[in-house]
């Protein structure tokens, strides 16, 4: 019976990956950039772009951890993977 519960958790995790950002949070980011109105299809496109970016960063971070024989991801691993993909973080 425990297997069925863990299976349900995994299926819920995949549902969360399909829709990363909610409509309200995307709308807040869009409003801060100065855009007044957007179409509904923009939300779907933004979710797919954000998902691709996050998966690429997570993949690179995991490669760094595996190479260093560690099981814990540190902030420096994420910063390194962001620099590798052309996104520098200062501060």
C-alpha cells in the first residue's frame, strides 16, 4: 500500500512541472516590465520557456555535483551552471 501512495506523490510532482508559474505571478512580472495587456497564449509560451531554462540549469548543476562526488547541491554549483549558460550573478 505504501507503494501506491509514493506513486501518487510522483504523479503530482510531474503535474507541478507542467505548470511552473501561476498566471498571477507571471502577470506581476509582466506588469513590472511595463506591459499593459497580453494574450492567453503568452502564458503557455512563458511557462515552456521558463521550464526549459530551469531544466537546463538543474541538469548542469547535477553534472557539477556528480563530477565533484557530492550529493548536496551548493549555491556555488548553481552559480557555476548559470555562468556556464551565460547568466552571470553579481553580489
